[in-house]
C-alpha cells in the first residue's frame, strides 16, 4: 500500500504484534477510562499574552453546532486504529454492514471486530444525526454478539439522554444485563424519553411506586397504548394476587428485552437457549441453574464476549450432576485441569485427548488453548498428547514461539509470515499461501482504505474471511491479503493458523 498505507496503519502493525489482551479483556480491566467527547482539548500551559496588539482572525461557529465527538472505550494507543476509522464512510451503509454481519466462526475475526467496534473513533457523516446512527449501530452489534457490558458502557458514553433512540438502546441493554435500576431512575426523571408506555409502567413498579404504575397501566389500556402480549405480562406483574394459580402465559412469538424481564419478574422465566445470544447473559447470574450458566457461558465464549477464565471458573464450579452432553465436557475439562496441575505427563496424556475432543464439539478450541497452552508446553509429552500440545500452542497468542518447535514446515512458515513457495494440500491451503504474496489483496479495498474508509474495509474483509473459512478459496485469499495490507498481521496469521489447525474447517 506504499507510504500512505504505512502512515495510516503502522501503529496497527505494532499493536498486532504485541497484544496481550483482547479488547473485551482490556475494557473489563480498565472500567474507569474517561469518555472523550471532542477532538481538541485546550492547552492550559499557553501564556495569557500575545506577541502583538493586532486583532487575530476569529473562527465563527454556530452555537448549535456540536464539536466532533470521539466515541469508544479503547484508546488508539491500545487498538492502533486511527480515530478517523469510520469518518469517510456513509453512515447508513455502515449500519447496514453491521446489521448484516454473519456469525464469525474464526475467533481471530471476532476479536478484530470487537477491536474495531470499541476503538475510540469519530462517527461517519456530515452532522451529529448521521454520527448518532452509527453509534447506535455499534451498540446493537455489540449487543447481538453478547458483549453487553461494553455495549452499556458505549451507550452511556454517547449520552443515554441524548434522544429517545439513545435511551431506547440503553434501556434494552440495561434490561438484558439486569441493570435496569439506573435506567428506570433516569426514565422517572425524564419520562419523555420512554421508548413506550410499557417501559414507564415497568419502571414505576420497579422503583416501588405501584400506585403510579397502576394508574399508567389503566390509562394505557383505556387509550389502547399496549399490545395484548405486553398488557397480559404487565397485568400479572402489577396484580399477582389476581392470577395466583392461573396457568402460565404462552411464550411470546416476538421477544423483547422488556418482555423477557417481565416474564422473569412474574416467575415465568423464558429459556434463553433458543433466544438471541444477548439473552444468554441473564443466565450467568447465580439465580440460574448451573447447566443454564454453562450453556450461556459457552455461547458467549464462542464470540469472545466472555473471558476464557470465567468459562473455566464455571466448568470448575462443582461436580457434574449427570452424564452426557455438556456434563461430559465439564468432567473432561475438570479431569484435564487436575492432571495439568499435578504436572504429571502421564496424567496429562491420559486426559488431554478427551478434553480436546470435548472442546472441539463446543467449537471452543481457541479458548481452551488460551487457558492451557502455556502450562502444557512446559511438559515433556510424547505421541498424541505432544501433537495436541503443539496444536494448542499454535492456537494461542504465543504461536510464533510455538511454531519454531513445530514439525510442520507450512505451519512454521505461516506463523513466521512467509509461506510462499510451499506446496499446498488443498485449495484453501493454497489460498493461505498465496495471500502472503505482495499486492495479493483486491485493489478496490486498498483504494477504499486510502480514501479513509478503513473501518468499512475491515468489515468487508471479515465477511470475506468468513466466506473463505466456509470453503471459498478466492474469498480467503482476498481476506487474508487485505488484512495483511492494512497492518493486521497478527490477525491474518492467527486466522490462517486456525483454518489450518481446526478440523471443522477441513
């Protein structure tokens, strides 16, 4: 991409080669980072005098014109991404891109998506309204992939009282997180922000003002402001004694965060297994059964929304209550974890294969590698356990060090960043090799990046990467080459290694 590309993306290269934490981990470990709301900050160190008596030029800006806002949780020093990441793209087109993103099966792709979504950046568009469209799309994307804590922090930074759309997004995430008390407090003080009358009724009751809640409910019923499903749930919420002994409500055909919380409040919680991923966060609470917690944790860990250590903590919480399915996986991981703690090569050799197979079934191999690869690499293993240890190390953040010990020339070359000239076993492997060639990526994507549409190019590259992982060699080559050209060398290599090593990619 030449000098222009290096100027824009050099920092991304440096970060990509040394990233000890995912951005989700970073956000959780740095919860008190200040929100940035404008590009320029005053220099309070300047002297209060001028060098002449001349009248300076004065820039005139309308009072209602808002300063360019920087929205994001992770600073450029961590992400390596410029704050102009999204600036030159069309906000509506970007929002459609985010809405139509597939579920990424490659952990490397999901990690880069979170990095882009959480990076401090200016919004696209020519005015505040257009910037707001994209801010809300970022929040919705984080919510969709189950990253509710970052979504909540992002919408709070953007100002939940900015308008009804911002508050509606805030209310949804708060309800899904079980953190609706502050949102209800805001709504009580500013009722004009209510997404619907049902939210005002719920919040009044949630704050203990049952009289107001009942009055609002009766008024809404009289004015036909409530749908039948909402009205039935709210009626039971407000008048539990009337419905004592009645059969439970039918599960709603279309679920909303408010309906979900109402069903929980009336003692008829809805199972989250078949609901969108964001609803699984509710099952991480102690009030859920252990199996529900485990299933929720695995769903969220697959997108990187749940830290690996929390998944391990749930696996280790107690002894399995039954056998089959997730219980067998829990038992396998527990037995392997115990064996690894003993540092007995024989015990590890006995338990590692079963644990690995169990994590393959859950498509959590990379999370498993992140948890255990480092300790496993310290043991002198042989046979299959040695081969599995190598695979785990190559799937871990320390893949470059691990590759130096690998018996596979291709894996060593990919990890080192230069597999050109190696023979491939199939078209996908050939696509990976070809992607390392100079100027291998699509020229139109490079031009878009040069034009200041870096974020848009990242999203397109990630979609191509998913298509490539599904078996399209051309898409795979274009995706990997584009990521490399943009400076995401680490993401590119890790994605390539994941495709080479994980059996589900053939």
